[in-house]
């Protein structure tokens, strides 16, 4: 057998390395491009001159979509979570004779984990998909280029208002989700005879289980998740270069990316806390 090896790029090992390297480079390029996209959006938001009337109008419209139009979905979700989560927690802790741990368990599960993640997914389902559909044709049909030719910064008009609206809306929706979940859970548990203490005692136990960082980290988590959903949806939609890539596939890709972003942010905040 000859000791002379085949050229590096023609063998199986070389092709494997080339494929891995190509995918890695494309992933790095996409990561760097998205990082630059996010940095530009935040820098634009900090410039006072960027907040002109068209940008403010887009911000108000996006905030209305995120916050007001999502309230029914949040309330229904909170009622279902209250029945499925709070009632079950109260039932099993009462069965085990550990009702004093109700506040701690609910705080760990609902306030720290479930509410922020569910809020991020609701925002994507209610508003993020609409961004993907509305902005999916921006580049392929040329109206994004028309904005640039007119001297209008697409980042200031399209991305930054949605970024800020999603962040504020996520905080508001997360708060409403937690309150509706706790209230519905307590009402259902009272109707089933699982609790005998008044609701203010239930809320007092929950507040005692929370420390000072929960009043800072959890709102920041909701705000960050909302902003991440906005950035992911805008970047995914504006990255559609041609009409051959169907909008249905674009929504699927946006859902995967938004879900991964929400879970990643949740894990980072949990490690930091």
C-alpha cells in the first residue's frame, strides 16, 4: 500500500472537514451579522433625533398590538395556568402537609420560569408572526430599497420602534399573566375546598418567598425576551432575499429562532441569578 496520501481536499476526511468548516463559517457570519443588527437597533434607539413622528407612530402602533391586542390571550392563558399550576401545587402540598411552601413553589415555578417564557411565546404568536409576514416581502419586492433611496433609515422606521414596543409590552403582559394566574388559581382552589386562608394571606406568602432580586431580574427577563423576539423576527423577515423562499417556511424559521432565543435568555438569567 502506498504511503502517499490523497490530496487533503479530495478524501473523505477532507470533505468532512470542509463541510464542517463551511457550516461553522456560515454560522459565525450569521451570528456576527445578527450581533451588528442588534447593536445598530439599540444605538438607533438611543439617538434622540431618530424618534421623529413616523418612528413614534410605528412605536405606538406596535405597542398597541403587543399589549392591548394580546390581553385576551394572556388572560385566557393565565386562567388555564392557574387551574393547571396553582391548583395542583396547592393540592399536592396540602396532601403532603406542606401548605407553608405554597408561596415558595409558586414563586419558583411561575414568577421565575413559566411566566417569562410563556409571555415571550405569546408575543411571538400574536405579533411576531405578523412581523414575519408583513416584512417578509420588504427586500424581495424592493420597498426596503425605496426607503433607503428616499433617505429614510429602515432601522429607525422598522426595527427600533418594534424593539422598544416589544420590550415594554412583554413587561406589561408578564405582569398581567402572573396576576391572572394567581387570581384564577386561588379562586379555583377555594371553590374546590383546597385552601381555607384568605387571598391576601396567599399573596403575602408569595411576596415573602420573593427576594429583592426577583423584583429586578424577572422584569428584566421579560423585557429582554420581548426585545429578543422583535429582533429575531425583524432580522429573519428582512433577511428574505427572494420570493422563492416561501413565507410559510419563513414563519417556521422565525418560530424556531424565537423559541431558542427565549429559552437561551431564560437560561442565562437563571445562571446569573
